[in-house]
C-alpha cells in the first residue's frame, strides 16, 4: 500500500464547490485512482530535490477531468481543478 494521498489545493469549495454530491464523489474517485497510480509509479524512485513537484498534469475518465500536480516532497497529489461534464 502506498503512502501517497491526495487533497484539493486551495480547498474543496474552490475546486468542486459548484458540483453535486454525486459529481464530487466522481471527482474524488478519480483523484484516488490517480494517487494510487502515482504511488505505484514512484516505488523505488529516489527523491530528487530538483524534481520536487511536477508540472500541471491532467487526466480524464468518462465525464470527469481533473488537473493536478504531483508533490514528491510530501507524497501528495494536489487537485487543482475539476470538471464534470454531466448536467444534472
């Protein structure tokens, strides 16, 4: 099991404040899947101070898209923005 976690940068209200509960759960499920993948990818990869934070990355799955950064100093995925393309 990975020690990687994820969080909203600037807080949940800023990133997913306009989404419904179900849409927010979709975003959080995708964020967890990204975090799990990053944790596996980083196994055995030594920390390098020159590579402390990734650039802004994006990933979409179904109706959800998130923009995020990988912070290698704290083993955390920072969710910067989220879009849900299903109207309720």
